[in-house]
């Protein structure tokens, strides 16, 4: 058994389009921000307060290509991956960023699906089901006919 675990699960909305970078040898990487919201009631005033947390998501190769093809700003996604921190130096100053390196995603709603409901698109990148999320491509045997 492992001594530690690095796992992230997010459900949120894309804050921008997928930005792609292609490398020699055919590999590629995609980056996009995902916003998650938390709503609570202020104890003193009783009003509802919503806070937004932004997450930088990184996808690679085939998953990146699928994200570029089917996702756009505002789409709702389920992301599963790992937290990674990287650093670089810019003008003598060390910079840091924390990213979510996605290993699995489910496209929950996409604007492309809403604008063309007859179009079939893959909603699962690597697996047919994700724990806690019902898969769109899931075929159940409990049909009433």
C-alpha cells in the first residue's frame, strides 16, 4: 500500500477555451482554467455568499485533442487528476504555479451538444463510467421495453 495519495476530483465550468501546444513527435498538451463555486450563508447578515476558486488544468495527447474538439468556455466538466507544482525563473524572480494534471475527464455539458442535439460526441475520454457520475454512454439493461 502506498504511503501517500495525490488525487483531485473537480466539477466546474471552463473559464476559457482550451489552449493547445504541439511538440515534435506528435505529442501535445492542452491547458484551460476550471472554476468551482462554493456558496454559504453569512451568519451576521444572512445573505448568501458565493466564492469562486480557479484551477489550472493540464491535459495531454489524445485527451487534449478531445478537449480541444468538444469543449469551449462555459462548459461543465468532471476532472480527475493529480496536483503538480512547477517553478521557473523569469527576470531573476522565481515563479511558481500549481496545476491539475488530468488523467480522466467527463464532459458533463458542452455548448456544442446543446446547439446540435442530434450530433453524437464522445463524453468519456478513457473509461465508460466514473464513480459518482453517471456516464452518458452507459447502457443499462433495466429498460422498460
